[in-house]
C-alpha cells in the first residue's frame, strides 16, 4: 500500500483527504475530538523554522482550507489550530504539523482541556503499523456527569483507530467542498 512519511512513520495514503503540491492533510489515529486531523508539509521538516517560505505559506493555507471544510461538516463555531514546535513544546513526531480541530459549544467541560488531549494524542501519535490498536468504538458515550457533548470521547476512553475506519473517515472528508484528496507530489 502506498504511504508517505510522517517523521519516522509510514502513513497510508488512504488516510489522506487533502493534498497540495507541498502539504497533506490526514485523519488522526487518536482524535482528541471528532474531526481532529493533522496537516503536514510533504517534505519531512522537524520544525516550522526548517520549512521554506513556500512550504510554510502552503502549510498555513492548507490548514485554513481544511479548517473551513471541517467547520462546515461539523457545524463548528470555532477551530483549535495548534502546533507543538519542538520536543520541549510537546511535539513527539519530528515533522512540523498543525492539529486542526473543529469546536462546538460545550464540546469540553473545560475549554483548555483540549491542550491536555492534544498532549495525550501527540504522545501516542503513531504506533507500529502492524496490529495498530483496534479497540472499543469511537462512539463510546462519555462518562456520566462530565458535561461534554454526547459524541465526545473522554481521553481515558480514546483508543487507536483501525486502518479501515481511518480510510472511511478520510473518504468522507475528501468529498467535502474544497478538499482535493491524495495526489502524488
């Protein structure tokens, strides 16, 4: 199966839902909230400062296009767009990347909980490909009394998703207005 590099990891191109000549957007193995995706430069560059001006501009424009498409799909009223630029900022994969996360009112009890979830998601960003953890369903209900939207999976219940589930989500996202799907660089 064709793949591209996300730092030291191979990512299946079936998980890509948007591409430009310089950037890619793909679904997240362990989304912090529904619609949480990653946008990366095609070239493996560990830090934002390692990008050329053209790559940096394209990466930002790709993240904006992805945010716009996912906002419409999820009827989001806001986005969290986050970058952990370097290991001391919480970056666990040495490949510059944006987290783009659609947000809706009351999706988390504490709005800043998203940063705890990002840290948790980044800490387990890409497991070994063979037997990548298939676990409980992503639609699991949140713990009673947490005060979060019904489709939000609490951090302690999140699990790594399977290859086919991620490919199916990428296909849905690729069909959104403004998304281009996978194209060879």
